[in-house]
């Protein structure tokens, strides 16, 4: 109708034309129908990310090398025989089918924190932050796990690290994910086609190099806070930032439970000024306890943290300051949290 065909249609036509035996064309229609149902309007993004994860297609590299295919479709068409070998068209079709099923989990709009599982945490975070750069890498990791080359525990540890890294890199350090593309895209294709423990280690090592040195990280960490009052920390984005950091910290203290519903408790009064809005003065707490403790002195709060809260952050705070609440300093606790985040959570 005068409109250029998208990569998905071009790819479907290519497979239809060259698949053998020709009687399998009905199977192509069937598989493509599955792709359409699974992916909907995301099918073009899937083709792009599939081309990246399987064939190393990265659009940003094209301007540097005019010999590279300039569309995902062309990359798949040109490279599939090299990657799949004999009967490459049929193998390509069924690989697309399998990877579309995996990709649909990444983009599923129903994914949220309700499931409390490691994958859902990361998928939900990336969806909310509108991040797509990790998708080729996730496709490769999910594929290797499904094929049994990457065991379940190692896979979940990698996904959990990506979750913590993304919060540390983007939320705490204000890094931009487009600066991660050279790492993620190149290793996605290598992990998919030449899987090894060495590549997994390289992935973690390369990502860790993107986190700044500890002093810079700590200074960034000190800028995290939330307040109900009109000050530097009163924006809704500040609240979301605090919630993500508190969630990771709580999970570190209590790995067996992923608490979902919490309110932000200011241990020293929020009305006390900006120093009381910083992350070191904040813990996750049940809503009814937060309301119960409103305007109470810290000593009274600590007793409730210990006896009534299910949050490890609250209970551990009570353990430390029960005998000397006057010794608590939001600044000191902020630095302590930053140290744990940098040296333990991010270095695992």
C-alpha cells in the first residue's frame, strides 16, 4: 500500500520464500501467528533485539562501517546460514519462536512485584524505567538457562546482580544506560553463540567498572532522600528513588523475604529539616506502625521497631540504637549504608 515493510514482515517473507520443503509454509504462518499474539506491537523491537543477541547487530556501529547490514532484517538474512548451518531457514524459524516466548516474559505488562521472584523484580524495574538495552542480554541468559547450559542458581544470581547494578548505576549514580550498550550488546551475542563461564565473569567485571570509585559513590548516595515538606527532597521522583534503594537494602538484610508494601518512616522527625530527609534517616515500615509512631520520640519508636515490625531494617536499627538513641546520626548511617551497598551488595 505504498508503505515500506517492517523488519518482521520482510523476515517472514524471506523465510516463506526459502523454507524447504515448501509444504512447511503453513508452519511459517502458524509460527508467525504465535509471534504476533505473544508480542503484539513489540514485534519490531523483538526482531531488533533478536538480531543483536543472535547476530551482533548494533545500529550505532553502522556509520563506522559501511559494510555492515543497515537493518535487523538484513543482519539476520546475511548471517543466519553462518550461525545455524544446514537447513538454516527452518532452524531460524524455530529459534525465533523460542526466543519470542522468552521475550514475551520480559515485556509482559502483567509483570509486577506481586510474584516476588527474582526475574519479576528486574523485569518490572526495567519496564518502569523504560529501559530496553538489557533485553538482548536477558534473551541470551534466559536461552542458556532454558537449554541447561546455565544452571538456575547462577542465572538467578546474575539477574539479581543486574537488578542491583541497575539501581546503583542509574538511580544512585545517575548513569545513562546508553553508555552500557558496548558491554551489553557485544556480550549478548558472545554469550548466546559461544557460552562460557569466562564470558559471564567478564560481564560482571565490565559492569562493575562502570560504578565510580567509592568516594564518588558515597557522595552520590548522600543525595538520596525524601521529605513530605517543601525542600530539596519533596519530589515524587525522590520518593521512588528512596523506595528502590530501601527495597534493595532490606533484601540484603533479609534475603528470604521480599517485602512489597511499605511506607517510608522518618526515624527523626521529617519536620526537622533537610538532614532528616536523607536516606540514613529512613527505613521501610508497615503503614499502620508508621501512623502509630507519628510524632513519637525515637526511643519509643525503637521499642516498636524491635517488637512489632517484620522489616529487618527496622529491627537491626533497634538492635544498634536501643541503648543509646541519642547516638544516632542520619549522616553517619547514610555513610554506613553507602559502604555496605558499595562493598557488599555491589561486589557480590
